[in-house]
C-alpha cells in the first residue's frame, strides 16, 4: 500500500492510495470552504440538487442507468464537517479495472460521470431547475428538523452549540431548515458558482491504477477545478475554557435523561506531539468497552444506560455522552469526573494501559480495511495539516505512549460545559 500526495495547483490537491487489496476503487472530489452561517445551507444543498441530474442525464433514473453501465458504480453526494470547514462533493465506488471483462477501463468513464454531475448540471434558463431546488430544499429541511429525533446525537450537537457559541464550530454543517426552504434556483446557482470558483479542492483515488494515470484522468476530466485558488481553511482551537463550567438544561418529552460533558484538550489536536497520547487517554477514559467509564460508571455503579467519550481532534474537544435517570444527573457527573481524576493521579494498571494502546492500534489498523475510511482520513489530514501522514507513523507513536504521557494529557483536559436533556415536567 502506497500513499501519494501531489499539489496540482494552488489550493488543489490529489491524494492517492495505491493498493491491490480491494476489488473496488474509490474516487472522490471534495470542495472545502469555511463553515459560515451565510453559506452553509446553500453549500449543503448544492450536491443534492446536482445529484438530481446532469445535462446528458437530466434525471435520477438516467443518471442511475449510466452508473449501472459501469458495472454498477455507486455515486453519491457528501456533506461533512471537519473542524470548522464544510466539505461537500461526491464519492464514487467502482469496480477495479483488474476485474472488468475484456480489460475494460472503468476509472476514466467513472471520472467523466462524476465530473459531469459536478460541473455540468441539468439547468433551465441557465440556472438550476427550480423544481429540483424546491424538492431537495424540502428534503434538506426535513433532515435538519429530524436531527432532534436521535436524542443521543442531539445532546452532543446541543453541547457543542453551547460550548462553542460564537465559534464557527457551533454551526450546523447542513445549515438551517428555514433557509433550505427559502433558497431559490438563482440564489443557489450563484452560491454553487462561488463554491466551485473559491473552494479548496481535494481529489482522492484509492485502487490499483498507476499514479500517472490517475493524475492524467483528473487533469482531463476536472479541468475547470484546476485553476489556482487562495482559499484558507483554519480552525479556532481554544486551549482552555474562558469561563467557569457552564450548565445548560433543555426540557423535552423524554423518559430518559441525556448527560453530555464537553472538555477542552489543552490545545492537543491532530499533529500535536501529544496527539497519540490523547488517543490512548480517550480509550482508557471512555473510548472503549473496557474503559473506566464503562467498567465503573456503567457496570459497577449502574448510573448510566450508556456512557462513552469521543474526540474531535481538529477542534481540540473531548465529549462524554451518557444516558441517565433524571434523578442521577449529579451522581453520574461526579462519577465521570472521578474517573478522570483517577487517570490524572495515575491510578490505572499496566494492563489497562496496554488494553487502551491495543484498542487504538487496532482501530487505526482496521481503517485500512475500508476504502471509505482511508478516503476520509486523507481528506481530514489535508484539511487539518495540508499533508498526509502514513498511518504507520501514528501507530508507532501510539505504541510508544507511556503512563506519564497519559497523566500529562489527562491533566490538560478541562471541563468547559455540561449539558442536560431532561423531561418537560422537571423530573
């Protein structure tokens, strides 16, 4: 497996993973721009409208038929948030050329299809079709409004909204439901043109094709995107809370409480010298089924239906998510913080540290068994650091993490905001 990164123009990059491990290849085009309230909705809506049809395949039925002709290639739009950047574009999974009949080349026709969908959409009067915009705008609004139905993810979303109020990170990558319903074809067309002209562009390919062939394909099929651009992507990292711990409570018609706790990581983010130790600390604290939160807070004390910790390593955040009885909010919060204090005091065994290290190593290694996860890792690293680091370097760093490193990282974690989702009647 070989990873290759090449700058094609200012703000335009190509990342490749050459491997014969899979029977499929993966091609993606990502347009990345700062996450902003005035553009988030339009940028999130654009890929869905583009996916409704291109000039040659003006509806979803004909577009799907064109993909089927390429041995059932799977094409779809993506909207991702990476730190404080909004990343939109398309992913295409296709059969690797080695398995096509009669030596048929699939990469180039698949790339031409992706290019047409992205750069040559179905239009009416020189702009998007109004019916496509209205229909997809309604679908996007419904998706945004449905977020609240998953109370676990909703509690994390609300935590980050409150914890990062005033920061771009607090914005919804999908924008707002009201704006999604209000956007018309002309306004969206203008935003789409701006996105294509200004956004940072990341091409990714994973498969067995030679790098020279992949680069030639990109230059041939995506020429309009190869003009240099000066888009700067950044992410505001707050090293420590600027205020005492904040408590936020929402009341909804729920029968189980949700407790979410947000910590600042002291400025440790992807690329920091303590980044491997942060990964292991998170695994030891709450990131695995053998973590302190799971073993003590859930299993021994029975205070939580579920409890785990997770990281955003671009923003420098750790979030603890748990489901609790309304009456146990205080006890659960205290128990969670006590487990963090134990790590700060070095009260963990050599076996616990080894299990946490192995869990992180296994997680990093298993990502190489998925084309999608490898693509996501490459895109994330390019947005965060402008370069791609071999995953083996990260594994090596994790394996060298010591107990002292864990204690140092744990002492840098500071509680910022506590969010509680409770019942309407104040239970």
